[in-house]
C-alpha cells in the first residue's frame, strides 16, 4: 500500500464555485465590476440630484413683469422655468418689417398674427450693437384684416421714424416671452407664407440686419395694435418640482450597477461549469482507457 507523501496538498476535484471566484483573475474582474458599478452609482446620484428642484420658482413668478435683460439675452435659449415670463422692453418698430404668420389660434379660432421687428432702445440694453426682438402684436380672423393692420402699422412707424431718430424716449411694451417655435419650409407657391412663430425665419425678411443681435424668444404683446384682437396668452401652468424622467434615469443607472455584479457572477459561474465539465470528461476518458 502506497504511503502518502508528507506535506502534499490534497487535490480538490472538482473545484467549487467559490474557489474559482477566489482566483486572481476573477478577483481582478470583481474589482473591475466594482469600478463600473461605482461609476453607474455616481451617474444615478447625479440624475437624482437633478430630479428634484430645490429652488423652484415661486407661484405666480411668471406674472411679475421684469426687464427683459434680467430674463434672457440675445442668442440665448429661454430656460423652461422662464417660458411665459412677463417682461417689459423699450424700443421702436422698424418700418416695412411687419409680417403675417398664419395658422394661429385664438380661443380655438384659426386666424393670423401680425408681427413686427422691435429695435430695442440701446439706452436700456447692455448689448453691443443693435438688438431686435420679434413681437406678436395681435390676432386677425382673416388675412385681409391682417394685411390692413400691416399697412396701417407701416404707415404709422414711418411717420414716427424721425421721432425715433431724434433720441427721444422709446415706448415700452409689456408681454409674455415665448420660446422660438422653429422655422418651417414654406409652400413652393408662396415663399412668404409662415406658419411658425420663429424669429430665425422672420430675420430672413427683416431689413437692416447687419451685425444685428436677435433674441431667440419672441414677445406676445399684452396690448393689441391697429385694431387687432389681443392674443390669448394665458399664464403657464405651475409645474411640479419633481422631474420624474430624471428619477427614471436614476433607477436605470442603479439597475445597470447591479447588472455589473451579475455579469461578473455569470461569467465566473460559466467558467466554473466549463472547468467541471472538462474535468468530468477527462475523468471519463481516463476510466474508459483503464477498462479497455
């Protein structure tokens, strides 16, 4: 009978899943999974921190009339909490730049807006160079009414052009700031037709636009001119200070972090199962050779 060698380690056959997981390679893979999970956890925390607005606007804040310079600047996108903010701005309308935008609804009735280019009074603006703001002045039920208002406004602004050039104080408008709706290609048979209230589209038809600063948002005037109807522009609805979409993203990142650990476990288990199968096959082959 053979005597076991002193100090020899007994061979473990087959290896356990725990023994496979404690091998250096899989410990290294676990460290990598921890790193990935930590990154996902940080992203989840980042999303969660932005899901709750800790400093929401006060109820009714959009109805407090503020100078436009306190709300936005030329070329800037209007932040969501400030969409619908009431502002005041001083300036003169540019003759020849009153344009009609169609497909505008007022109390559910389709009609037209008459718009104008307001050249902001430089004495009330900190912007370098001339600055303009697109203004929706009023609503008309028919295109004929809108065109008559445009003709009247053009005549009126040309009559006061000398007053504007004399340096006298500019009139002040108040209204609600609304985000640009984005331009839309006009019909081929009428390139002047506009169905979106877009300062970018209006800019293509305005005069004297060299080195001009333009606000991305537009103003819906509180007071209609030229016999037009006042545009229906209600106060924006008060929004919840919880952003559920961000919370959903935070939960997703937590799931991804857990999935990193699951992938490590699944890969280690697959490696263990393959090793056990290989050893079992090798043992089976050895037994067949022994009995042959």
